[in-house]
C-alpha cells in the first residue's frame, strides 16, 4: 500500500480536477464513439423515466449526461454534484442540469441539501475511488433512494490493461477498490445488487496518449512527482514504440435496486 503522503495526494482531488477542468471536454472531443457507448451503458442500466429525480455524483463537466438529459426537464433537473467548482463551471448551460457543490460523503451525510427528498437514480462514475468510507457512503446514498430507486457505480477494475508505466499501474491497483467490495457495500445497505464487466476497444495515437499521461489525465498520476512522471513517460516511450496503441478499456458496472 502507498505511504500516507501518496494516499493523501490521491484523495485531495481539488487541485487535480481544478487543473484539468478546462481541458476535460477537449480530451474527449475526438472520442465521440466512446462517449456514445458509455452514455448508452449508463442509460440502459438506470432506465430513467421522464421526471425521474436523478443525482450524478462526481458529474464533472457533464460529459456523460447526454442520454440522461433527454429524460430530464427544467422542472426535474439532473443534480450534478461535484467537489470541484471549476468542473461545475464548465457544465453546459442547460436548465435540465443543476450544479451542486459537494462530495459523495457530503450528500450521504446530509451536509448538502438536495432539492429532492428522495432520488430515483444515483450515478457515480469513476469517482468511487476518492471515497474514503465506501460502505458508509453507499449506505447513506441508499437511504436517499425511493422505492425501486437505482444506484449505479461505474468504476475501473484495479488491474488495468492501459499502456502505462509500471509504477502507475501498481499504484492504481493498490488504491482502487474492487468492484465486488462495492457490490458488497450495496448489499449491506439493503439493495439488490449485480456487477457486470464491459469493455470498449481503444485505438489511440502514441504521441497523443503520452501527452495525455504527461498532463496527469488520471488522478493517480497526480500522486507522482514531476521527476517520477518524467521517468515514467520515458519508460512508456521505450516500452511502446509503435505509432498506435491498442488496448481494452474495461469497466465494472455495479448496479443496485432498492
């Protein structure tokens, strides 16, 4: 397990996400096929109806809300919860999306006041690894679900197929929760749970990908010093000399129904 200083940097998300907020949309603008695929995976699992009360916790700039927003309205907007004011600032100006500043723990503990007493759906996409008390937070969020309400956690498995430098792969694996542990937390909170794994094939230009890593696209990369990151990039250039990189982006979809 990484030392306490590394763990602290990993969970201190304000600087990382504030820094990448301006470039987040640009990072994914040329991956519309992935955005469409992921949005569809989320929509089919949440099965939102018109007027559903939905909270996207860790919404960021709202990149994956396209399909869900189709079912929302200004009268019943999606609650876009994020601890980064910079991320929320870059949400689309859409009355169907309501920015709310806070963390998953804040919502679960009632420290953030929501406009809905209950929620029909809660989405947590690729932010559960920043939650320090997963069972307690999941339990608090489950208590907000209306009868038949759904909770969906989308997360990367600890062992990645990404063409990263070895230290980053190892540190990510040490700090990322297992999908089954998230599923167990949902079950302990009294909601019926299933976990499935889906994969999206990625082809990316090597130079662009190395630049992405150098810009600390993943939060785990922010735990490395500049010298450590530079050494990691050199390792990647040597290990992956081909012009294009091909790998599978695997995701766990942990879905619970109250």
